[in-house]
């Protein structure tokens, strides 16, 4: 089975990584791809424009954070799976909902696993919902994992 695990490093994503380990670690011949997306920097117009160097620093920091998140998830998953799965990872610049769906399509994923931030109606309307978008546009089955009540931050 080809399993795409999307992570942003949040406790919700960590819950998704843990659920993948719990469900599939005992099974053999899985391919697991861990992916993280970081959004492109939106530049302002004069007189609020930023220097190219500053924008490059922001972009580099976001890329490094996404790379670190993917590496941490891979270390955790390799430990749980031992040698029962083949792992790959990607860090992609773009909007998470689009990146996840496009990666699942191009890679031929059988399952997408990602966390849900559990936003209410108004926050979802304002911020959007990556998990909802992937659920409705994904090319395969999607498992949306919620963090346990005690693991969720106070809102």
C-alpha cells in the first residue's frame, strides 16, 4: 500500500504520524511518503515592499522548518516500522491542500493520512481547512486524525 503522510509539525500532525504507525507498522510491503508544504511568501507592493534578501531568508527558514518536520516524522516512523516499509519524503513549496492532493495523484497514493486542527465553523471559514479540502479533492481514501482531547491546546 502506498501511504502519503502529510505533516506540518503540529500536535495534530504528530497524532496522524502516530496513527499511521499504530495502524500499519506491523504490516509489510508498505511504501510511505512523508510530505510537508511551506507556503510561498506573498510580497507587498510599494511602499510596503521588502528586500529580496529578506524574502529569501523567510523562504529559507520556512523550507528548513518543513525539512526538519519531515525528518522528525521519518525518524519516528522508521523506529516504529523497523524495516517493514520503504520510506521517502518531500518538502514542497506551495499551499498544503494543493500540494497534498497533487502529490497523492502523481505518486499514486492509496491512502492519505493527515491531522485536523479541529477549527470551528468561523475559524474554518476565515482560515480554510486543509483536511476538508484534501478530503473532498483527494484522489484516494483520506484518513483525518484528530489529536486526543488531552493533547489539544486550549483555544
